């Protein structure tokens, strides 16, 4: 006499069940790694956007100072805003703290190919650093100081 339950092979064995759990775990681990890396990338992008916003605000503030004042008044106003300032020949450097960032502002004359200064044209460079002193953003532009009524008082 044959028993029906002996011939019934429709179920899963323990080995098949363990193999499917291992395969499923590998797939889930791959997706989990993807989501973790995605979250890190989002955080880094958010930090860069925040630093860019702070830098852009400072750039606009400096542009306003440069276009509404003479060059010397502009430099004096920058010194008043800055936590620290330094001048080497024609290059002016300022350090400004803003919203947990440190901004290093450089104002210097623009040079031509022969290393001669171009009159009334200055280079404005802002580098923004976070609390860990890592550079997040760098912006640069050129400003005509004659728009402000001349380079000197």
C-alpha cells in the first residue's frame, strides 16, 4: 500500500528555504547600500547648496558696496565687515564669519597677459569653508570700480 504523503513533493525543503533567504538577504543588502549612499549624497548636496547661498549673499553685498562707493570707501567698508583683514601691495584679503561658515574674500586688480594691472577692473574671489575647515564653495567675478565713481577718492 502506498501512502500519498510520501509522494507529495509540493513543499519546500529546509535547504531550499535557507537558500531563498540568503538570496533575498543579498538583494536587500544591495538596496540598503544604495539608500545609504543616496542619503549621504543628499546631505553633501544640501551642505553645498547652503554654502552657495551664503556665498551668493556675500557676493551681492560686496557688489552693492563696490558699486555705491569709491574703491577706497569700498575697501574701508570691507574692513569694517571683516573679522580679519590683510593687505599686501594691491591685494586685499578679508575673513568674514557668516552662518557657521568662514568666508575668505580676496580683492585684487585684474592683470593682462603682460602682468600689467587693468585700470578700474578688480577680481573678487570668495572661498567658503565649513566648521571643519573644508572648502565648500568658490565664487569669482570681476567688478568695474569706475561704476562706483572712480577707483580713488
